[in-house]
C-alpha cells in the first residue's frame, strides 16, 4: 500500500524573524520607495499579522533604524581610522557620509536629535572615535559634542539636499536656462555673472573640503574658535 503524501500546510506562518522582516522591508523599498514602507504593507509582504511584527520592531521608525544599523554594520565595521586625531575626525565623518549616501533616505530618518542611542555598535564606535579625537586635540567634552553635532548637521544637510535634488532633477539644459533667467538681475552682479553655470557649480562634491574647514574652525586654537 502506497503511503499518502502529506498535504502541505497552508495559511500564514506562525512566526517570522528579524532577518526575514528586514529582507522584506528592503524588497518593498526597492520596488516602491521607502515612503511606501509601512508595518501594514510589510505584514502583507510577509503574509503575517501586523501584531507579529511587534515582537521585532516597535514602529516604522524603529524598522528604518534597524535597516540603517544593518547597513552600518557592513559599511563601517572595517573602516580604518588614522592615528592623527584631526585626520581621524575627517575620515570617520567621510565614512559616515559615504555609508549613508548609499541609502538616500537615511539622512531624512536621522534628522532629529535623540537618534544616537538607537544606533548600533559600528556606528557608535565611529561617533566615539570623533569625540575621542576632538578631546585629544584639546576640546572639552562639551566642545567635542559641539564639533560632532555640527559635522553631523553638515553631513545630513548635504545628503538631504542631494537626495531631494536627485528626486526632482530635470534636464541639465532646462536647469541652466532657469538659472540664466533667474540670475539675470543686474542688481545681483555675482549671480548674474554665474548665470547658467550655477547648476554645474552647485553639483560639485565639496563635502570633504567643507568638512575639513569646519573641523579646523571648531578646534581649540583656531582663529575662529579664539574669537568666540
């Protein structure tokens, strides 16, 4: 007598895992964009009840933070920081910038104070490296925090502007024509002189130069710091 083949179990799986949740969230972001990612949409993707997700994520913001922490674990874990403290600060912040640039929505999620305690160990090690280097260079703890926060604001702002510019980008000739017409007022001579070159100049990557100037300006002993 031939043994009957068991009927496959149908219906929703009883449990899921953090790894499955993050993988499904990435699929939704890749297909539909990060703004379309909701816990209800994610539950449907996984074919589970929404309450099942709360065993692994608190809310949508927590889900996005977990995705960023996973990315940071790969992007920042192997960053080699130089011994010289000024270069260590710049290298660390450039590493943060480059890691987040791979995830255009990251800066928008992290543009509120208070996100730091929710970061994972690789990201926190980079933050600590910046603070430690600033203290080595003569900063008080308060000054070190000020330096990091200001460098972070530069980083987040640059990423936000570039992400939004990418979403709203138009044909380069149309942008140049807009700039030429907008900046034609002779009462604003420098803008008028730049004119159609504005989109080209604004598109240049000056983050590293700006970061270095910011760090130098906030370190003790700088002319700018001495004037404060």
